[in-house]
């Protein structure tokens, strides 16, 4: 049986497909539907529907609060340029880099094989330097790989 987080993610993705990429939800209603705490919904939104994965989230708390989820439909090259110019600065965590790779795979920007190679290149284990410098090196590696992808596409 799928984990609860996976079920919530799939449910939201199905609703997004049916609503042409934009959706408003009530956090508490969704939590009631899945018989879970609202914090479980927050977890799914934060980890599965981030900008790195191609989604924009707006949230309003309180009694009339809502969550608006918008699937971003950027051109592949625009997405890569956004990553290079804005998202990946001088540092990036392993998790954030993996989220980007996951989204690129799902959008068809890279193949499964390429995603495995990219993930291997950005792993903490593979970057054999002091911990405080790994995120800096990882950002440089990601930028080099993305630049190569852009170069090969043109």
C-alpha cells in the first residue's frame, strides 16, 4: 500500500489535471478526507509541490483560509535558465538539487539515465571535501550540468 504522503500527492496531482493546472483547497478539508493532521498536508505541499518541482503555492491561514496550487508550465529552456540565473546561487543542498533533478525528469528534460548520473554527481558521499563547502561545490556542479544540457539542446 502506498504511503499516505504518496496518496495525498497523487490526489492533488489528479485534481490539478482536472482543473487545468490551478487549484484551491481547504487544508482542513483535505486533512479530514485523508483522516490525517493538517501538518501532514503541509508536509506534502512543502516537499512535493515546491518551485523546484514546478509548482507555486499560495496559502492563506485562518477560518476562510485556502491553499492555491499552480502548476508552472515554463518552456524547458526557460526553466533551465531560471535555475541557472535565479534558483541556484552559490550554494544548494543535496535535497534541493535532487528535487530539481526529479522535476526535470518528470518534465522530460532529462532521461532516467541522466537523472541517475546527475544524482550521483551531487551526493554528499561523492563530494569529498569538508561539509561546510559541499553545498558550494554542489551548486557549481549543478550549474555545469544544466549548462551542458542547454548547450546540447540548441
